[in-house]
């Protein structure tokens, strides 16, 4: 049951992110949530560092050894506060479940801020 809830949560997260990024504002311009960092801004983070970012206003997740800052997306998440259950932790298993279309894998890269240090 918990696995189904986790998969549903992750699915809602990425569908909502896709909708948020592609939604047009009233002026006709795309709403930008967060731009992909330049190579200069790309860092490596330890799991301990990521775990400190576990709040509504400061929410990071790990997916397949990459770190994503989804803070700007928390309020838009269609699953409500469910996204906060994985804040500061690894979300790889749920993200790579069968519920995601291929577009989600490109979408998440917009939130990438670095690599996970091993």
C-alpha cells in the first residue's frame, strides 16, 4: 500500500511539474519555474547536505544520484503536501515507476542543481 502511495505521489509531482512549466501565463509567455543551472553552478552534494533541505520552502530530492531543488514547485504540486514526504531524501524508486511517460524524464532536468557525492 505504501509503495502505491509513493508511486502516486511521484507521478502527481511530475505531472504537476510538467503542467506548471508548460502552462502559459495570461500574457502568453511561458511560466518559468526554475531554469537549469549553468555548468558553473553545478555542484556535488552529500546525502547529509540534501537531507537539510526538507521543508516546504526548501525542498530537495535525489533521483538516480542527481540532486533536484523542487522548492519552487511544492505549492503547485497536484498531490498537495505529499511531495514533502520525500523532501531531503531519495525519490529514485518511485520516480522510475511505470506511471511516467518519457516527457517527465526531460522535465525533471529543469530542477537539477548537482550530483550526489558518493
